[in-house]
C-alpha cells in the first residue's frame, strides 16, 4: 500500500486523516510493470496534497497558512494468499477513548475497537451498507448486540480483498467469497460462528461448516479464547502513556501474527471534537443540559424538535395508542428536514417488548434525526433505565447520529419543560390526521418559537458536560455563539486568538529596555491545536541583566493575567494566567538545551515574532 503521511494528518488534534489518497497495489507482473505502477501510485498520492477537496477543507478550517508537507509511505500489506485473493484474517482500528458508549458501565477510557474480516478499509471508513464488530476492550463482555437476531443483522456482510489475477482492490459478499475458497479462510474458527436453531454457536477448532448461509462473523473465539483483547488494551495503554495523549491505531493479523500498522494521536472531526461550553449563557436560552455519559460533539443549527412528553406518554394505556406514537415519529422522520431536527422522549427508544418503557420505533423511523435524546424522568423515587441507543446502536454510530441521555431531576440540571411543552405545536399542521396526539407529541419549529434562533448542542466529554442552547443561526462557514447582549459574535479558533495575542505582545515589547534579543512562540499555538484552556508558550532569547529580567517578568505577568481574564470571558475556562514564559540564552540555543532546541529546528520549530520597531 502506498499511503500519505502529511504534517496535518499526523499532528495532535488533527481531523485531517483520510483527506489524502492511499492506494493498494497487487505488485504482480514483471519488474518493469510493478515499478511503473509504484511510481504512478507515489505520484498520485503525493499530488493529492494539491487536490481541491483538501485545499477547500484547509480554507474552511483556517489552515491555508499552515506549512503543509507530504511524506509518502510504502507499507507491506498484511495478509494470506488464498486462491487468487490476498487478505488478512481480520483487521481494524482501535481508539484509547470511546466516544460511543452503549452501556452506562462502559467508561470513556475503556476504549473502542472496530473489527472486520479482510482488509481494514471497512473499519477505517464508515460505509452505509455494512457494519464492523464493535468492542470496548476495557469491558469486552458488554457487547452491543445480545440477541441472535441482532448479532446476525449487525454482523459484517462484505469483505475487502486484493485480487492477484486482475491486480485490483475488490469488495465481495462474505458468503460468496466463502463459497469460492471454502474452509481455507485463515483462522476461520476465530472469525466465524455458526447459526444453529436460532442460536449462535462458536466453531470448534476442528469444526468447519462450509455452508456460508450458516456462518456469521462474530469474532467470539478471538475475543474470549485468545489474548487479543488484553493485548489490544495493553498496546493502547502503553502508546497513550508514551505519547502523552489518547491514540488511535490500525492493526491486522494474517491468522498467525498480529501486526501494529499505524499509531497517531486520536483525532476528531469538527463535529466530534470536544466543544467549548460557554459559562455565561442566559438561563432562558438553555433548553437542556447534561452531565452524565457525555460524548464529544457539536450539533449546529437545529430547526425542529420532536418532543414526546414523558408524563403524557406514561398516561397512555392502550397498546394501539402507544404503537401510533412510534408510527407518527416515523412519519415526522420523513417530513422534517434531514439532520436539522432532534428527537427527545422517555426511556428506552426502540423498545420491542414492554413499549411503555419507551417509544416503539425502528431505525428507519429515526434515521434522519441529528440527535436521539432519552429522558430518564423520575416517577416517585424511581428513574427509568435508558437504552443508550442499544436497539439500533450500530446504526447510530455508522450514520454519526448523536445520542444523549438526560436526567432532568439530577442536581444542577436544567430541563426547560416550559419551552418544550408550551411552544407552538405544529403537529396538526404537518400531520393533521394525528391532531388528537398533540398533548403527547410536540413538534416545535425552533426558529418561529424563539424569535429567529436555532438550537445548538455542545458536548464535551473531557469535562462531562453538554448543553442545548438557543442561538442566532450560523452564516455560511462562520460559527456564531450567543452573548448576554443578544448579539452575534464571530468565534475565533483558540490557536488563532492565541497567535494574534502573541503577535500583539511582541509588537508592544520594548526589546532594548528589557534586554530581549528575540521572542518566539511554540507549542499548541504554532501547531494549530490549542484548546480553550491551553497556555501560550513563549521563548525569550534574553541577553539582559537580573534587574531587566525581573521587570520583564512583571510585564509578562500583567499580560498573562489580562489574557486569562479575556479567555474566561471568551470561553468560560478559568486559568491562573495564560502565558508560559521560558528564558533562553545564546549558549542555550547554541547547545540546543531544553526548549531552546526548538529555535531553528527542522521539525516542530518555534515561530519567531516581530518585535516592536
């Protein structure tokens, strides 16, 4: 495989993975043909740095000025030759942090594995017509799918392989491939289980059933009968410890050996990165907040809310009415603008048994929502269990539909029932035949009910907080937040603001007065990964005396406290000063001592700032 390795892809906090090309080569034919194919692939991967899509993405994220550089990596594909095909027994990706937890017993640092048979491409990339097997290595016994029906339904159905005869990368139905290669699949008993009388039975070491219709991908024996899970957890923990940050890795196995293919800091797309939670939001602008089982993410510009009132739903006694509620939700799912509405309702969405526990829907009834919110409202001293989306969890994950549990009776929680219950209900306008359910189902046009505002949901797993707030709509690619004066304020990326402040500090510094030869900025501001609570790391090339150093330190302290207060008003994050100042001498720079080594470095260099003239 010829793959890209650019600075933006591999930097801490990057959401750039997958923007550039990776190409599989079968490496068949004469040496001349193989060399030509390799050179073409290298050129194609390298030139992808100039493709319109990544350049447009960089422009959207304010990274056009970032000095991007491309490396090209040639890596051996792990696998086994089976007939005319080449593929590993299994492959996948794993993450230190689990942002999609399907049980309250799973913690964020229990991690996540996405596992597939064959090449790992179907684990790395979300595909709309298939599923990986999901495992939390810290809690491997807590599986997403429990019933035989769900295990079969959400098992991988397709496999990616390399065809050595046609020199092509191909996708096959697993059953078709098994019909062709029979029992020659590597480590077959670790990958497959057998469906027998509506039960899932593991294959023994000598038992193979070549009837593909009776086999299902479960990885049961790999998970419970080998050291795969403890090994994965140890690898994730060790890499996280050494790299000082959560990681994501790619791996594969040929059935005999395990191979670690790649490791980098765990990255997030803009939609799944930790969101800044403002601290000065007027209470009447908050629709809800939450502080349990939070994942990372940001859901902008929600225009409609479908709210199933837990109290009114609990009063329904006839099964027909309960089923009709699910039917109405399904109809609204098709009518309302896709990914511009959210669903809020009681208990366990997707309940199939006792549907009093939650709204009786299938995934096709909710697949256009942006967020599914389950409300655990107390009945006396009892709080109902929530499903955590397990009835269609993998569908939610693959479609990147957010899930959020709400506990409105917990201390410190705001749940604006007045807005949800008494805003104008447009159910009878969009589905007039169901007007009689208007006391149970509330359909809220957020824009009309909040004087032109939209709902924005901000989620931050690092601080275990989420909030849904009413804000002015976004304008194009700009991101706006609400302030006390009810004005739209353009949000500036944390690293951009810090860079701007550093440049202002340098421009106002009297270098001769304080004995400063040069001023540099380094760290997360330069790498464009600064967060709301990040320091501004500066290096001072100092050549003055102790008196000058003391006065300069006081001068920096004033700036540090002022910037800290500005940052608090801007983001809600409190810090005891924002500047981290390191003094270096000419000798330190010459000997590359400590942080002075970053001055003039080839990789991760400090950026020199323009001093006052």
